[in-house]
C-alpha cells in the first residue's frame, strides 16, 4: 500500500533553506534545502538504498550516480527487472553477507532477487540468485537482511489460505526457511539489538508482531486506537536510541503526529510531535539521525498519501539526553510531482 506514481525524487541536502522549528515557528532555521530531480517514467519508485562504498543509489530500479562531495545527482539510468512492468519491483536492501550486492523483491512474481548492481551507473544489474517464495506465502513487499537471514513481508493474501505471512530464509541455504503467520499486512521488519527479537509493522491491522526467532513464538502488540493507527515505518537504532522505532501513518482523516519506540523490555512507548505543524501528520518512514554533536535524534517522513489533512514533510526530531522526551522539532515541507 501507500504507493503513487512519481515523476520526480527529492533529496534533503545540508544547504541554506527555510524551515520551521518547534521552538519558534516565526524564526526560520537556515540550514537545509530540498532539491527535486526529474525521474524516468516509473511507478512505485519509493524504496531506495545506497550501494555500500559506492556513489550509487538504487531507486527501484533506477541507478542514481551521486557526486561524492555534495551528494547531488550526476546521472541516472533505469533498468527493467522481472518479466515485465507488472512484476512489482519494490523492496531494495544492501547485503552484508554478500558485500556490494543488493536484495530486491518482485511482489507480483513472488520472488526475491540477489543482484550485482554493477560498479558503474550505466552497467545493467546481474541476477545472482532467485528465491521463489514458497506456498502459502504471497507477495514480497519490503526486503531486509538481518544477520545471515533474508526477510520479507508478504503483502498479498495467500491464494491457499487467505492469510498473510512474513518470510525468513538462511541466505546460504534458502531451503531453510520459515513462514510466520501475521496480520494484514506486514511492511517493515527490524531486529531489536539487545534481545534479538524481530519486530514487524502490520499496517492495515494496526499492530506490531514480535518474533522470538529462537523459539518461533510470535506475539501481537496492538496499537491503541487512542494513540493512532496504521504502523508502517520502522528502524533499528543503537546507543542512547537503542531499540526499534516505528511510525503511525493514520488514515483518510489524517494522522496524530505519533511515533513509537520498543526497547529491550518489549514495551510500546509513544511520542507525539509537539508543534501544531505536526498535530495531524501521518508519519510514514523513520531513520536514526543521531550525531555526536547533535545528540539523539530521528528523521521522520510524513505523507499526504492517505488524506488531505496530512502533508508531505521531512521532520528532524531531537530528544533529551536520556531519550525520555522530545527536545526540539524541525519541519521541512515540500510538494511532489505526480503523473
């Protein structure tokens, strides 16, 4: 879900711009800008990943060359993957087990691919391995590599059972796999760094599943309706931010500007944006923004995809030293191009 046809992509860069801060919305902060770049005709180009130790970003599947100093676009090249344009190319994730290689998902072909993206922007990717999702699984959406296993949330209802599943397989022996039954429908999959538990956001049923990979036991952590709904984005963080952080995207009436954290105790902890600018935002993606000088922080992306009461913005959230409360918020609002 949460797809739209885009003709452009935007990157936030550390240059002068006008933003709004939580401390004083009348006192703009110079410091960042959003730059928009024209893309080749493509659909669902909203999952991207940097190829480690290169100047290349994959944006399903457009290869984007960046200037190593400014990280601005230099060139881009598009490559078809799968049988045709209806293959549902979606997830992309860099492999650690196979350095320099990337995992891709073909949602509507029910496959995962391990590819060599090629060292040059104009080099066509080479498929090294294909994993066919076993029945009753159906529709790999996002794909991740955690330890020596590849994971995928299966976004389509099973043709055999009508249920939804999370897929996990050993990258060295893909016949060693597990299908975990889940709710509708799995999106992001992340590991809590202290316990090793796996957490999965399930957007439509607004719940987070916890997987004990040692016992195979699963447990549901429902999102309280009073807080918000539609758990989507998730990221693993370390140090003072240790745990998994997740977002709530809301619905057609907008969001609640709410995101959450799960630490080693397994409890859900919720935070709500304090500035009125964030009150109705549906929050989609999240990333750790912690720096040595800036302290604990998150980047959060809000979306207008679900309703007009939410807006597209990039939000920088900082925390107090013990990460118990929000210390500051910075908002960068933007408009997207659509065909």
